[in-house]
C-alpha cells in the first residue's frame, strides 16, 4: 500500500467539515427548529433575541417589547436582494392570511428592511400593504441584523413568547399550512 500525501488528508478533513455543516443546515431548516422541540431528554438551548428599537416610515418607534408575550417573526429583507423580492409577496400574504384566520393568536410579524432609506423600501413594500399584525421598520446600516447574526437575505427568525430564538431560516422559505401549524403550536405554549 502506498502512503497518502498530506494534501489527500487535508481534502478528506475539508470534506468532513463541509458534510457536518450541511447536516447542521438541514437540522436548522427542519420542523424541529420551527416548533422549538429538541431530542428526548435534551434541554433546550435557546438564545434570547437581541433587543432593538427601530422606526417606521412615519417615524414611530417599535421594539420587541411592543410584542410582549407574543410569538414574533423577524424577517430581514432588502430591495436590492433578488431572493427577497421573490419571497416578500408570499411572506406578506402569509402574514395577512394568518392574521385574518387567527386574529386572537399572539403572533406578530416584523419586517426589517436592510435598505438605507425609506424611498427604496417603500417602492417594493408600501405601507398600504401592511397586514394588521405586521410592523415594517428600517434597519439602516444593518445594526440589528448584525446583532441577530444575519449574513444572507432574506433571513427569518422565529421567537417564542419569551423572545428566545427557536428557529432561524436562511433564504426564501415556503410560507404554507405547515408553517402556520407550527406557529399556532408555538403560540399555544
């Protein structure tokens, strides 16, 4: 048998790390992340969401404290982000439908635009399109998205009633009945 060169072992190690990363990504996008469940016998390891105060286009300040004891969906998007533009109408329609079907449900939607000014954000998502349980704010300079650890858009965080992060979705997501059921379960906790 011939000895393997060091480059071979570096390649094997790199592939192993990549495989572990893909496995972790799949776990984050699984249903268990949406519902906040963990493996039997495991203690949940939930991180508190960063607190923030941002303003609407009418200069009204909003924070997570405004949604005390509510499940919060924090959705980062931008007008310069093609995947965001594809997903945003579906996300807004989901929020609108959810709010109409479950008006008493303690679920709030926060749309945080990464645009540098309201003119750009409002061209894509006018305030007139806001569903009843949605707040649209501007994250100029990405200070809040940095606090959350966002790096790719769109990104969505699901917070439980204690405002702990129970799920993080990177990229566009299907906003469907399965997601609605998971949010209702989380809101009932």
